[in-house]
């Protein structure tokens, strides 16, 4: 395509062909605002077009690009937002985005990306939002995100990631939202989240984690929302959330086959507003667990044992106006009865009172 510059001659503007300045809208795209927005959505492109340095938004969605080659945007240095969803991309080469020092938004969702070569994200110092969900990534090269010192949101949902290694997120120290739902994660190695200790939202649901990754999570400080649902975990260990417990407001532990919450699993958890425990194999809750009146819990589809150990849960239910759907599985006389309506807890108060009287009497006897 021709390059052009404007020269005033007798009151009119004449276009002169000069190298390095893209003046025309690439065919068959549509352009708006003096080439600031270039829209090439679903126009049959097989290679990335060159656009003006004045272009701020480039929309390449729904084309058949295959690969993002090195220096693909060398003449597009003004880009702030780049859309490449549904482009059949399989590979991103090293230095693919070199020169895009102003880029803030990068959308690479719903492609077939299995390879991102080292150095692919060089120069993306201003990138804040990176969307890579719906691809075929099975591993992340150490230091891949290191140029992204301003990265805030990273979407990696629905890929094929199997593990996280230390150094994966090196450099991305300001990352706040990390979404890794729907992968094949079995292991989060110790140190793999150390560089992103300021995470506020961490989604790990729909993976294959059979044990809670305590060591990997121990450096996290301010997690507000954690999703672990649909991982095959049987237990949650002591102090699992302690490092960020005073900030955590939402915790998803649903559909996991959970059988036990350790006695001190919720140590340090003080701000919880939403706790999802439905569709598990829980029979009771830890007696040390603090149940705030303001906390909303889902408890249905668990085989609850309606005994005095569950009395704190019944007391919590009685303190709330909203009815919580939870049904006794045992003992047999209580099976099928809602916990809130169960009579199994009536004797708990009398047992507690009788125990207190016995203790008082024995102490009185010793004084005599």
C-alpha cells in the first residue's frame, strides 16, 4: 500500500508517497476516525495487515491467521487495543508484538494456540489486560510474562495447563486477577505464585488438584475471591487460608467430593461473605469454625449428621431470616429432615447444661 504525506499547495492538500507512513485503510477493512480504529472483523484475512502508527484499535477477529510472526506489528506502534479472537492462531513467534509499547489490551481468546515462544511478549510493558482463554496451552515458559510489569488481569481459562512452575509469573508483580479455571492442573509447585503475592482474585476451579496446594498459596496476602470447585480434593488442611484469611470474602469449595474440613482449616478467616460447600460428602463442620450472621453459605447435597457437633450450624441458621437448604442424612430418625427443623439438637443444650453443673459440683466438692 502507498504511504503518503500532505503538502499544502495553493490551498489544496496533495498526497506524496513517503516511506513509513500508512495513509490508507487496508483492504478489505473498515476504518474510522482518521484510521484510529481499523476494523477487519471476519473479512477473510490470512496475514496481518500493516496499519498506520496513528491507529489505536485494530480488530482482526474471525480471520484465518494461523501464526503471529516476529515483528508482525512493527509499523503499528500506536496500538492500544488489539483484538485477535477466533483467528485460528496456533503459534506466536518470538518478538511477535515487538514495538507495541503502548498496548494495554490484548485479546487472543478462542484460538488454537499451543505454542508461545520465549520473548513473544517483548516490549509489552504497558499491557494491563491479557486474554488467552480457550486455547490449547499445556505449559507456560518461565519468564514468559516478565515484560508485563503493569499486567492486572490474566485470563488462562480453558486451556490444557498441567502444572505451574516457579518463575512462571516472574515480573508480573502487579497481577491482581488470575483465571485458570478449566485446565488440567494437578500440581502448583511451591514458589509458583510467589511473584504474584498481591492477587485479589484466583480461579482454580475445574482442574485436577487432588490436594490443596498449601506451599504454593502460602505467600499470597490479599486474596478476596478463591474458587476451587470441581477439583477432586477430599480434605482441606489446617491453616489453608490463613495468609489471606482476613481479606477473603468469597470461597468456592463446591462439587469437590469433600469429606472433611480440618479442625483449623479456617484459621484466620474473618471476612467471609460467601462460602459454597454444596455437592460434597461433608457430614459436619469444624467446631472452631466462626460462622458470621452475614455469611451466606450453600450447604445442599451433603450427607449431614445431625448431632451436637452440628449445633453451631443450626444456631447460625436460627440467626438468619433466609432459609438454607440442608438436610440430615443421619441418624436414621432424622434422615430427610431439614437441619433447621430437626429435633436432634434439643438435647444438646441440656447436655451442655448438665455437663456444666457436674463440673461446678465437682469443683465445689473439692473445696469442701
